[in-house]
């Protein structure tokens, strides 16, 4: 393929709306074009990359006995009513009526469609287990799309659904899929993806993992431990608090704390320690408007995901706590007569003497001892884990918090969908049972953009050979010189005959333009044919990541290029079986 | 792949809602499942077929310098407003609002998205011509989906868009694409697809062709000539009428024709010839309700497509002609004072004496001579061509009318979209011009179903080897016998090692069930391992189309199977360059 024919423009100026590098490079390099908010068209280079990623995914899904199917993009609303998600999912589920006034939705995930497809097939136990998957367009009406292909409204996703007759069988398959996911990411050139325990959210089910590519550009917070294998999404990470040495008690008394509404103000005014303070954070339940007050140690923050899971319903920060009989800035557990749900985080447990709001403007209690003064307090875990905190797994103070992009996820769904949608099978003892499901997703475009985010330099992406749009970028530096042009033409033909994917730049442009474009296109192997080297019978062979830079006799270039490509593939292959479920879990 | 693991059910009963065989077979064979009206999920066999078709299409599009891209399924309404189609296209364009109340549509074709993608890239003439294509899900809110995958609402389509700086260049590319289309259909196993001139409809532009697979199950009428190469869609076929011998004139007079409202009744009552009668068909314009009366020879029918094209707007049969001052059953051209558009089909030209309605209940005129009695009549072509009629190309009375399924289409669009959407390029003389476009579509699922419709017997599809879900169907007749099972296992392993796609039926079921399933799955090559033949060291090698049926020594089965597969591929390859634009046009 000649670069002069490649549809799409490359340019130097960084678009002002790009907050992360992969977004800027994919726009500047002619990979994607914005069509509407969070909706993109793909130019040929990105289409080539995503096709290669899809093929890797397909091979790995087939290798774990997956069978490829295709579900519709447009689904009847009635199907989502069966599962209950037509009501329970928010505005990100795009709902509309067709010409016959039938309620339809755009598929954002396909559990319902999967159950609908195999409800009859799966009526007898002998047919289990089985897994079906598709690679298909999905639409999720995100309120805030961002960062190019990282968070979009329309996207291509591989989604897989497995069906089982026992939890053990699901768990065994889940482990196979977990390993397949690590292989997929390694083959896509990012073996450093980590699997973290996560919140199942709207998917339901209990055990789930997210596959995270660690990068500061990520929007997820990931908890890992520097001492052991522990990893979890911040949303679910257990927070361990050591209150040793804080058990000394004092008498309870009320003190005046004028205008001290924040923990910092109170602690500073009283000259006390923040570890001895009790913070109140006030929420309301979305459905009932009922107030919920969370009490926790002053130096911790509420983890709203854990709180939501605990309550079993969605919440939002209270707008006017006064209406619930609460005194903002001075809300505390002792002498609080408000009718609402009080929640005590376990960061308060074992503290002998607390400073807490007195439920009265400008007053706090000091010397509050929850066991002594309130009694019967039940502690739960709703606070955020902190960097340098205690690892829930090994107990050392070696918690690290990183940013990451979620490039895949796997869920043990249980019978949530098969129960609500009435899918049953006859077991070998003749009883009717609901199959147990797992589901497994990978966003194709997001993975492509994520790889770009972590495999780049200042000038553009450095695509791994396995997903690169082309394998070799051939630059003819002087297309106006016959010898140069002839040599480059000949090399291009030889490479293509050997089945190598070549992007051939035979434009009559300055070297600076040529190399800038090559950097933006990020093809891993580059061959430069210039007049000076050619006089010595040589051409230059380099890699986009600058590890290789050598002059090669013209007649050896095919052989050397083949060897270099093979080496790049082998380097990736070496990581493919690095991580397994059994050793990581 | 073991058949016992294949997701999907096969069954004997023909579903009552299936009107054509391909629909019945694809449901009965576990290929597709209905999700909503005109919306299907694909089971693994159909997914495998469509992937192979997509790969054939991709190769042929790449071979004519196409570059694969991806456009969104969900498009902003504003893009369709730019082209004017947001208003002009009917209810089949599904329109809805997103969560931010922005107007969106589901892409049913992507001319607007194609122009949006390359509007900047195509600003200079040196970049032309170029062609981009995608293989993507589309949605068209059909009022009456039918016949399984033949006419659906959601479908996978290959759509290609070419851009040119001259009409000559478009025409040259159009010819390349035309040839590529014939190669695609030949490679998919249906070389008999014919290209016919067609109506451009809502796409705009002038020249267009439909690729038709002739079958009685088709919903299109195709006109071909038994004497020459002429072919056209009924919608556009020119109607040639020979009124030789009908020029004798008579005096005009009004006659009573009580209750004679149809041509048949009048002709029978008067004892005259139908060729000497003038029929009136009354329409109304959709937009203005204005009445349109078409007069044509009594034995012809109105071709509403040609009429719509002539008027430049949509029409419908008039509900209450009386309101327009017309007398239904007695409407005629002479003495008609109604304020409406009168259209004279050329089937009336040269007839000396006509019987026509007198615009008065129970009265007709006879002896009407349009030139003499009305004068200044302008004749147009709005009648349907008839079987046995005159070929517009060679003039012989050898017109044949067939039914067909449209499996692809190509259009010369001109500047319709580039003008309305303001896409321009600077030509080498410095002037700004609008590029000229072509567009080229193939429905993937429809092609799969159409192949099934014409490649089948009473028991199921007979898939061409190039698109078959598997290449070999291996039946182990007695899985309960160790020797039989071991031989079949060994053959399966040997075939798979050789890269052959095998569907292996090792179920313990009756031979009837096994063969019925194999017939429904339509895999072209079958190997049957049975105990009796095995005693002689033989297995049976057959083809689904029954042309081959031989006993093969067990140790030769791999070699023989490879040879048979190669032969089946070669038979298809032999037709690939049968038809070319230059010889057909």
C-alpha cells in the first residue's frame, strides 16, 4: 500500500480537546474521526489495527471452546423487561420506539440476547457447559464520553457468555477465560495488564475481575500491594484500619467550636489528632430521598461503591441535610435525633475518645466513646483504602494506588438472568434448574487506544508487531532520483511477495515530513532507502522503538527484515503464558 | 468441532411462518433465531458462512484498491439534514433522540458518513480517485420484513463509496466494481447472478445496476431478453409498443355502457378489442394530494416507479377520485374538466380509434382519436413491460420476465451528496469542484440466504465449498463400537491436522437423525464411517449434492478428501471471470 493513497490526514498541531496522548495521536495520525459526541469513524489504519485485535480475540475465544454468534444491535425492549434491566438501568441504555411504536433499545451488553438465543438449546443438562461470543457494535449513551476511543458511546466489543450446571464448573471455566484474557493482552503487546477484583455493578453476580492497563491516563483507581499478589479495584478494595494506641478514653463533654465545619477546622481549633475525630458524610437514597449518614474516622473518605453495595440501592450526596433534621458541619452520632440511616465505618472501631459533631450549630463533643456512650454499634467497611495503607491480603503497609484503563472484564453472573428470564434445564435427576452464567467482555477500540497510550514516545504510537496497521514502513527519501526510486520499488515488491505488509512512502516530500508521518503511523519496522547509503549498496533498517538501527546490504534486506519481524513476534510470544489464574488467585 | 457441542437446534417441522425454503431451512437447521420482527441472531453455522462471505468481499474490494474503514451505526441527524435525506427519506429511517435530546438516526446507508469522513482529505485533486468501504451493521425500519434473512430490518452490509474528479473516471471505476461484484458472487457459488439496470430510488444519481439472483422466491421482477444481452429491473424497463394496424379511425360518439366500470366489462359489452381501449388509472401526489390521471392502452398496467420518476415525487392510488371531479370507472381524456395532471402513456400513440370513459356515469366514448379530438398530446413511458413484449434493445418479441433477489447494487451517484454537503476539491486549474461519487452495496446475510434458496434440495441447503460453514461433515455411524469410533476419531484428527474444517458427528443417534442433520447443515463433503465398510477397510466419501459417492480405502481418505475439496474450489474458481462489464454492457 502506498502512503500517497492512504485515506486520512496526518498533522502536527495537537487538537485542543485532546486530554490524553493516545487521543491526540489517533486524531493527528489519521486513525479516527469524530462524528458526534463519543461517536467515531475509523480510518484505514485503525480499522487494520482493530481487525488484528479482533482476530487475536477470536483465536483465543475459539481455543477455550467458544462459538462465535451474532446478536442484534437493536433489541426489543420486552427482552430487557424480562430481565428487569429495562427499568433498572439508567439513561445509558438508549430506548426508542420503532415505526410500529414498539419499544426498542440499543444493545449495550447482550446477556438478555444470549439467554434468548440458547433458551431452547439449553434445556437438557447434557449440552452444558457451552460458551457463545460475538464481536459486535454496541451503544452506551455515556453522559460524558472522553479521551478518544477510551470512553465512547458507540464501540466494538467482544462479549462472551458461558452457561453451566454448577458453580464449580463456572469457576473452572472462569479460570480458563481469565488465562485466555491474559494471553489476549500479551498477544496485543501489553502483557503488563493486571487483573483486579472488581464491583459487578449493573451486571449482577458476585465474583468479577477487571483487566487493567496501568497508566496515569486511566480513569480507574487500582489497589495493588508491593509485598504480595493482591490487587483490586478501588471500588471494592477492603479497607483495613489499625487503631492500636487510640484506645485511651476520656469523659464525654460538649465544647464550643465556632464556625468549625470541617474536620481540619475542628482538629486545628481543638488541637486534637485527626485520628481521634469522627467525620459525618450525608447522602440521600435516590429512590426514597431517605437520608443516610456515614460516620468514619476523620482522615478517611467514603467509598461510594461499597456504600451503594451495602445499601443495595443508589445514593447521592444530600443537597439540603437540614430538611432531614441534620446540622451540616456539626452532625455527629451522639444525641442525633434525625430519622435516618446511620452507618458506622470500621475505621472508628476501637477508638477510645472521639471528637464528633454535637448536632447543634457551633458545638462538638469530645471524649466520645461509641461503645460506652451509644452502645450496640455495628461497624461496616465503607471507607476508601489509602496509599501506604494495610494490604487486606498480607497485612503489610504496602498498599499502592495506581491509575488504569479497564480493557476487559469477566463476571460470574450466577442465575440472575436465567432466573428472571425463565431459562431452565432438566438435570440428570429429572429436576428443573436454572443454568449458571458467566460473561466476559473486551472493548476492541478501547484496547487499541490503550495500547497506544502505553506504547508511544513523543512523536507517536509504537505499535506492537501483532496489531500494527502494517509491519514495515518503507521510506524512499529521494523519489526524484531514479536509482533511489528503483531500489525502493524493488524492495517493496520483494517484501510484498514474501507476504509482508508494507506501507510504502514514495512521496516527493521533505525528510522531516516523511519521518513525522512514519512516527505518527507507528509501524514497528522501518526501511529507509536514501541515496547516500545506496551508493554503498546499503539501506537502513530500524525499529520504531529505536532499539534497532543498522545498515544492511541491499540484497540482504528481505532476509534481515523477515528475521527482525520474527524476532518482534517472538518477543511478544514470550510473554503469552506469563500469568495464570491458578498462581495469581 | 463436534456436532454434539454445536449450539443450536435442528428440527424436522417446517415453521408455519416460513414462506420460502431458505427461510425454513435456516430456521430448521439452527442457523438463525428471530429476536424481533425482522431482527435475527445468528447461530454459529450462519456466523461462519457470513464471515467467509465477508472475507471474499473484503479481498475483492481490496483488489480494486478499496480501503476498509468503519462508520458508526448511530449517526447524528444533522448529518442527514446536510444531505436533505433527514426529510426526504420515509419511516424506514429510524430517528430518535439521545439522552441529551440530540436528534440521531440509525444508519441504513452511509453516503453522508462517507462524505463526512473524507471531506478534508479530499480537498486536493491529486488525492483522487479513492474508494473506502466498510462491512457493518445497518438498520432499515422496513414496514414488512419477510422471508428470514432476505428482507430484514437489521443486517450486515458491505457498503463502498468511491470519489472521482470526472465522470469518465467514475465510469471506469464503476466498471471495475461491476466486475468485482460478478467475481464475488461467483466465488460465493452463484455465478448465475445477473446485473440489471435499475432505478436509483432514494440514492439519487442516474446509472445504477442491481445484481439479481434469479429465483421464484425473489420479490423483484427482472426483465431479460432471450435474443440479446438486455436486462433491466421491471421498475425501469422501457416499454415498447407496436400499434401497427390500429390506425384506422372512426367518428367520435358517446355510447351508453351501463355498469361497465372495468376495461374488461366495457370491451365485452361493446364487443370491441382491448387494444382499442383507453384505460384511466387515478393517483394522488403524496405531498399535495393533487390528482394525477394516467391514460394507457387497456391491456397495459401502470409502472408506478417510472411514474414516480417522471413526476419527481411520490404518489399513491387515489382514494376518492370524485373529490377531484373525476368519475371513477368512466374517466377519460375527452371532455374531462377536472383540474389535475393528465399523463398519456405511449401505448396509446398511433391508435386511430379508442374507447374511453366519457366522464359521466354509465357512458363511454368510442371512435376517440387523441390527435384529432384532443391535439397536442405528449406521450411518455409509464407502462409496465410485458412477458413476450418487444425488447428495447434488439426489438424482437423475446422479453422474459423472471423473479429475482437483489443481492447487490451499484450506483453512479454524481455530485448529489458532495454538493449538498459542501465537499469540494481544488482542481489543477485552481477552481473549486464537487467530487463525483459512486456507491456499491452487498447485503451479507441476504446473500447467504439467497445462496441457500438456489443451492438446496428437499432436505436442506447445499453450501458451496467457498462459504460452507465447514468443509467436511464426518459421521460416525456406530459410536458405541470401539473400532468405528477409533477410526472416525483418527480421520477427524488427520483432517484437522491438514487444516480442513471438520464438523464431527460422534453422537449415539439413529442414522436417520444423523443424515437429516447433515443435510440441514449442508456441508459439501461428507465422510461416513460405518462398521460394514470398515470391515473392508473402507469409508464412504460423498458430496452433499450427490455427484460423488465412493468407497475409499481408509488410509487414502485424507488424500482423497483433499483432492475433492480442491476440485470443488476449482469448479467455483472456473466461473470467477465469466462476466465482465465491457462485454455485458
